[in-house]
């Protein structure tokens, strides 16, 4: 009982932080030294045999608050207290503290919250599902509890398909694509906020000044384009992993009817030429990518 009370008090304290610029009251503190908090959590996890839970979110985000609400319920608060070191990392408008995600091979985030489960020895454990929490508010609580209970004990691995060298090579191609395109997306988040910081006068005058209104409208147009692009990238990433699994599974079934390690070894020895159809984002251009751009 004392453990649950302490966990609830901890979560209550975290929700008292104020971040007026990025969305008001909430659990994410833009003034915190997030990297120092992560380092402390990793040290505690190594000592306690726990895992580290990194939640990249923001106070303006409905689903970030929704996940914090899940965490505050007694059943999940007990699981978090027993098995995890929790760090809530403020990302502002997806432009802050993304270097911490990159430390674990995550080049960008597509929505908030994004959740990384880290084992001090094994590294990132939930690469396949870390980007699925942007609907946290509407997820059934039992599903959320089940997820974090399982992730407290999950070990890296997979089935026959995921353990082939053929699949691993395709995953490497996907990660190369995501690193390139994700780095560009993260830079767009930062550039958008740098641009916004120069437009206070225009936003203040937009209701009465036509020229200022046009500048603000242009800003919102680019903001919307970035939102569409990050949604498209999230869908494309998921589709690429699904296509890779399906292609390798089909190649295995061409060799035999039972998915066994022996069949996987036969496939890898054959070195099949499987190629993924990567999306072309040539139609997506941001203003700062033009030669004449200046803040």
C-alpha cells in the first residue's frame, strides 16, 4: 500500500509542472535537464534491475495527458513503481530533446507521446511499437496495463521470419531510409519553431494588417504540410516493415510449407534479391530548403 501511495504522489508531483509556452499545466517540464534525468534513471535501473521508460510528450498534447492519466491509476502505478524508472521528456512542439531519442537509434518522432522502453544492457526493446502511443487517451486501460506488464519482462527476438539474415538486411535498409528522412523531419520541427520565434509581431497584427495576415497564413500552411508529412511517414514506416515481413514469409513458403530455422537458413544461403518500394518524397519541399530562404 505504501508503494502505491508513493507512486501516486510521485505522479501527482510530476503533473504540477508548468510549461506556459508549450501548453500550460502538465507533467512535462520544459526547464528540466532531460538528459541528466535519463542518465540518473539508467543508473537506478542498473542498480535495481529495472527498465527505463522514456515518454516523449508535451503539455499541449491530449494523448500525453491521457498516458499520464493511465500511469496514475493504481494498477499501472504499481507496475511502473516495481519495474521501471520513469522519465517524462518534454519535446515542446516536437522540436526539443530529440537528441535523446537519437541516442537509441530513433531519428525522429511522429507523434506525442512516443514511448521508449530501455533495458540498461539490451537497449531499446519496443522499436516496433514505440510510435503507437499517439492514441493513448482513447486506448482501453486494460490494454495499456497489459502492454507495460509484458514489456517489463520482454526479451528481444521474434519468429522465424524476423530472425533471418534476409529480413535483417531489409530492416537495415528501412532504418537507413528512416534515418535520412527522419533527420529531415526533425530538422523541420526545429526550423518551424525557429521561424515562429521571429513572427510575434506578425501574429499580434494579423487581425488588422493584411501583410501580417499573409505571413501568418504562410506559416500555418507550412505547419500543416509538416503535420501531413509526419503522418505520411509514420504510415510509410509501418508499411515498409509489414512489406518486409510479408516478402520474407512468401520467400520462405516458396521453399517449404513449415517455417523452421532450417528453412530460414536455406533462404539466407540462397541470398534472395528482395527489394522494398521506398516512398518518394520529392514533392515535399520546405521553405528553408530553398536557396533564397532566410529567417
